[in-house]
C-alpha cells in the first residue's frame, strides 16, 4: 500500500491483521530527482491469537487504551472498555515490567461505570506488558486483552529541528552557505550556529524551550524563525529567503513536502496504525525513514 503525509509530515497506514504471528514491515521510498531510493525492514508487531470460547458461549470484547510509550517516572493513564458492557464486572489487570516482575490488581468500575487506572513505571526501560482479563459469567466466556508499552528515559529520544533553506521563485530552490544562528534560546542552554551545506541543517539534542533563529547570506534578505521545541520532537521547517531586490517577502513554513512512501506488509491480524516520518538529507543521499 502507499501513503502520503499528513500536515505534520507523518505517514499513517491502517491495516487489519487476519492471522496471528510476528509481522514485519518492508518500507520503500522510490526516490526522486533529488533523493536516492531508500528502504527499511523492521519487525513491526506481534499479533496474538484470539482467546477461545467456553462451549458455545460468546465473548465480551475487551480493549485496553493507553499511550504507546511513556517516560520512566511519569504516570500512565489506562482505560478499559467492554462490549457489551457487563454492569459491575470486576476486571483483573496484570502489569509486567521488562524483568518479568508482575503486578496484579482487581479493577472494578468507578461510579460512572468506567474503568480507569493510573500507574507509574519506575526504573525499568524497555517493553512492558499490560493484560486485562474478565473471568466471564453464565452468559459470556472468559475474555482478555494484551497490549504493550514502551518505557523510555528522558534523553532516549533525539530532540531536533531540521531547517531547509529555500530560495523563492527558483527551479533549484535549496540554498547552501546560509548562516543559521540562535538569537534567543532557553535559559541554561548554549547558543546554536551552523552553515547550510546542500540547503539544510539539523540541530540535534536540543534543550526544550523556545528559540529564535536568524538566517543570513550575502545577496539575500535576512529571515528569522521562532520555534518551540518539545522533548522528543523532530521538527522539519522550511525557511524561504528572497534575493535582494525581489518583491516577495521571506517566510517560514514548518510543514514540508514529503514524497510518497510505499509499505509492503505481510501476515496481518487486528487493527494496527503505523506512523512513519521521512527525513530529508542532502541531495542524492539516501532518505532516512523512521517508524513510530
């Protein structure tokens, strides 16, 4: 299947697995006149078989909902749903950390009939497993749902901003040799500066906060861009410069244009949403594709 980016530059694929097993993604970018083809192969997700039924009894559909990743030491809010809803049903929630240590709690509904639970993963980076179970009754068989949580430390994600400097009204728009400098930056951080090579530059491991950058090159009108950086963000911003004497004005645009990405998926069961981001590099260099 193919996908085009949304306004944030994310590629989103929705697939419905039909059998259980370990699934693998093969993601291809065909390349264009500026960038070489690139691909990535990644083990995507494990699809578990559906729980069996007891005799001819139907099953209640259980679902767990929580973020796909969290930071160690930060609270995680977990909700569960039942379809059909069995009033007053008490669920069992089992949380297993990366060392295999399990914590099991009885999970009754609140006064509104909703299932809400909050826990804080502490000191264990990696994959956690959350499993919710219902023991069933005379009308419905036992049911369960399993989901996975990635736990990270602060600093595990690269916090970065990529600037592409573009000349207006030019068939070959990317401008090299542009001086980029942070004229305002978060307290406690160092000023940032660089010179674009093939038209772009990426600042990595940035301190979260607000920055103002200036863009200068002889023969062009200076431009500025103010960016708010959040931890773990990878932002991609276009900065437009005009030559001296041009009638247009310099602008910035944080939503770049991304090529179409093709993904081949095998062995699928259940609904899976895949987030991709294609990182521009220098012209004719391989593009970098990330899974989210």
